[in-house]
C-alpha cells in the first residue's frame, strides 16, 4: 500500500515534476537561471561573488560568500552545495536559505558553483568542492572564520557533493569538518533501477531522472558493476572517521531507503548520526510548501544540528 502524502504538503504536488533528458537539459538549466537570477539584498547579510583557485589544471571555482553585516573574526562557517541532480542548478538557488543561516548562526556561508555533468563528470564536482574548502581554510583571516569550525551542507545532489567532500577531507587531512548535514541526499546510483516511470513513481524526483543524472555523472550507466572509485557515497566501503552527520528525508522520497541505509552504516562505523524521516513527505517538500508546520520543523532540526556542531 502506498504511503499517503502528508496532508500539509499536498499543495506542493501541483508544481511540475522534473523529467531530465538530453533533449530538455539546456531548457531546464535556463529555466533554473531565470527562476533565481538576479538575486536581491538580504537583511543583515552581505554577499559577494568570488572566483577562487580551482583544482590543478581546471578553471577557477565560482562561489557566493555570505557574511554577517557586522564585522567579526573567528566565526564558524558552512560550505554549501546546491541540488540539481548532478546536472543542473546554481548556488543562487540557496540564496535566501544561506542568508537565514548567516543570520541565525552568526556564521559565514560559502556556496559552491561546482561543475556539472555531463560536460564535467566525476571527479570534477567534488574536486571543485575540495578546492573551495582549501581556499576557505587558507583565507580564514580574510573571511573572518575559524578554520576548525567548518560544517558541510548539501541538499539532494548537493548531498552527494557534501558526503564526498566529507570523505575527501578525511582522506586528505586538515582540520576535520564539524558536521556533514545531508538534506535528502543523492547517495546511491543503484536506486530506482527496477522502478518504471508510472503515475505512482516517486513524486518530484523520479527514478528516470535519477538514472539520467547518475549516468551523466559517472560516465557509465547507473548501477553498473564498476563505477569510478569514490564517486558514489553508498558504495564507499569504509565510512569510519567521517564527520558527524545529520540526515533528513521524507518517507516517500525516492532516496528514503538509501538515506536510511547510509545512516545505519555510519552508525555501524562509529560515526555519530542524527536521522530524521518525515512521514508522507516527498523530495524537496520544504521548498515547495515552506510555511507548512512539518516543513518548518524539518528546517529547524537541520538548523539545530548545525548550531550544535558550530558552537559546541
């Protein structure tokens, strides 16, 4: 029996569902740009676009830097990755939310415009994230941040970037991130392989779009026996030594099972993990119905986890 949609979230399903493909990719990318650009001022927050050194042999990485208006030093910081199925999106999509993080937490937020597939498959995106993190550490004085108090935050495909960056930070050294906050993260290319696109397919983000995004990112069909090493967080064998995690997802999200399994594996590896599953919630529900009490509670849980990690 299908789990019913949460009554507070039914209105969000009136918005269209994304169905990615080569034939519509550019038009969807342009629609996203048209939806969020230009961005406006944020109360109490300054923001600027910067271009920071990229990975060796790669272009500079565009980032948006959000800071409290009041001058300060040794603030905590967040490095943020937007969603978009690994193939679309830009950091301006999180503009209002990043401003809220800065106001609520007194932190600096750096949102990364990582490269997208299929033009730039793995490892381009995560390496852009690593370059941005390295820049934050090196420019801590200029940014007014404490390099030992940086949290990683990502939603959907940005959750894949965030989880991968957490592993890179473990493997490559430097001050460990204090938290990986994964908002309905895209973690497993094998998800949805046996699901056909039908009226009862997962709302908002379907198995079809999931297969498309992963295949473009991996350079091989999603679910292949062999994929690039380290590309798929759910396929990483050793999760020990990773930063503490907060993972939140809805129960009718395509990613619900993979998120639950990843949380279980983190705990088994000795990594502290807080897991929140919202009954009857679909992918990106809190963005489609932001004023619903269930959406506000979801966002508050993530905010509380970030606050504890950044101020503890």
